[in-house]
C-alpha cells in the first residue's frame, strides 16, 4: 500500500494551508498568544506547552475544514490508515536509522561548534519535576507527532507528490524544517527527520508509522536532553 497519486486538492487548499502554517500560526499563536500566556502564567514551559496544544488544534482543524470537508474526503485522504503487521518492521528499522542519522548530525554539529541546544528543553530543565517532565514529554512525543504528520506528510507531502516523490520529499521536509526557526541549530535534524517520515509514509501508505517513529525519537530526544 502506497500513497495514492490521485490529485485530491488544487492550489487553493495549498495556498490557504501554507498561509496558515507560515503566516497565521507564527504571528497569532507563536507570538501574540505565546506572549499573552507568558504574561499570565509567568512560565515559558506552560506558555509554550499551551501554545503547542493550540497549534495542534488549529493545524488539525485547518486540514479538516480546508482540505477534507469541502472535498467530501475522510481522514484516510491524509494517510490515517490502520497499521498492518508488515508496517512494524519498517517502523523499527527507520526508528533505529533516524536515531543514528540524528546522532551523526549532532556529532558533526558539535565538532563544528554549532551546538544543538533547544530553548524548550532548557526551560524544562530550569523547572524540572515529574509533572513538568510529563507535560514536556506528552507535548513532544504525542501531541506534536500527531498534528505534524497529519499536516506535513498527510497533506503537504501528498499535495507535492504530483511533482514526483523526490521533489515532494524535499519540499515538504524543507517547509517542516523552516517552521522550526528560530531553533536554527536543530534544523538539519528536522530536515533529515522530514525525509524519513515522508519515505515511511510513501512505503506504508499510512502516516501512523511516521507518527510512531516521530513520537519515539522525540521522546528519546527530550528524555536525554532533560535527564541526561
């Protein structure tokens, strides 16, 4: 089972959802909402976590109201399909490979004195308790993988795939990378991860394996960064 080549959407859906991703969310959520929450809560961890939950809701509803509902499509159109036994081998293999790829990138960046610290994990370290760790872990390993795979692989990669698998992988992964600005020192890992998630989706026809790999890698990453 592979990603269908059927053209489900036209340029309208792409423009609207890219505008949401690159303009609406960064301005209204990551700046305005985050600053307001930070003022109210006086905690970068809680403000960032709540902003992340709001982003998950906005991205998911955006895909539904812009790409799915008007075209009378179900969630299967963005790759939400059941797991099969054959997918587990792919998930295990690419989880291991992505961890190794990420480690190589981190080592190279460390040798070049670029560093790979992350403001979110740094804020978690300053107020580390079992409760705050759970919040950070759930946000990174559960919430983010679900809505990011729905949007960046389920919608974007599927849309770009009409131009070929290679171009679709590069374009969607590039967008996935730049939305993680201003954490510039993690961008190479984000791009490599995007390529892996696209490839897994392409080979399985479901974003569920990519969600699981994404969640496992993020979970390991935040655990090592905070507890290591």
